[in-house]
C-alpha cells in the first residue's frame, strides 16, 4: 500500500475514534502502569503522531486530522505525567468520562501547585502556625529548630505527608551541620 494512502487511512480512522479513547488507550498504556512508563509511551507515540510527519501530505484533511489527534494526545500526556492530575483523571474514568473536564483539570493543577509549594501544606490553623515557624527556621538554616516546629505541627496533623517529608530533610541537614562542626574541631589556626 502506498505510504500516503496508509497515512491517510490511519489518520482518518484515529480521528474518528480519538474522542472515544481514554488517555491511557491513546498512549497505549495500562491504567495501573508505573509513572515512569508515561514518559516512555509519550516519546514513542509523539514520534508517530506528530503533525510535522504529515505536513507534506497532499490531502489537507490529513493535516487537520493530525493536528486534532495531536492536541488530544498532548492533553493525555499533560494529564497523565502529573500524579495529581492523573489521580483526578482516574476518578473521572470511574465515573465514565474519557476526557478531563476543565474544572477537574484546574482542581488538579491547584492540588499540584499546593503540593509543590510547602507553604500550603498545613490543613489546620494550629498545625499551620508551627509549620510557618518551621519553614522560617529552615530558611534561616536553623535545622534543629525546624525539626522541633515540625514535630509540634505533626501533633495537630499526624498524617501530613509533607510535614513528615520535611522532618526527614531537616534531620539530614541537622546531621550535616553537626558533622561539619565536628570535622573542624581540630583544625589549626595560623595567626
């Protein structure tokens, strides 16, 4: 079969069903796949579906289809590459919706921004009070104080994963400080 005819048939068939495919189907992934496999699948399919591949095709419909398909493909990748958006999309799939709604996308992006910004990690007023002090101590390089404030914050929010993660970071930094100070105890000072 001639290459251009094959491209036309492939793009036409895919354009007909692209709205019915889930993001996982579009990227040729299993729903429970590992997060790392999303990028691998994206790279493989991006080469195959990129509109530039069809730019020299004589039929203008093929170019239109390629652009339409690639937009949905990019939407799929942008959703699945972000764990927060992916979780929201998985919930949406359970409800029978194949495409991520604009409202859910905004909510997922807000959740991802909050996760990326530790200032918004606290969910209670008292936990937030100690969390802000812990972040200030971190900023000032006072890691022992940071650990203490995070432990206070954890009394109010014992299941807060961000607090736990930062407590471990503060412990590592505090230990590095102790080692730095201990390592220089016997240095000679030449006057």
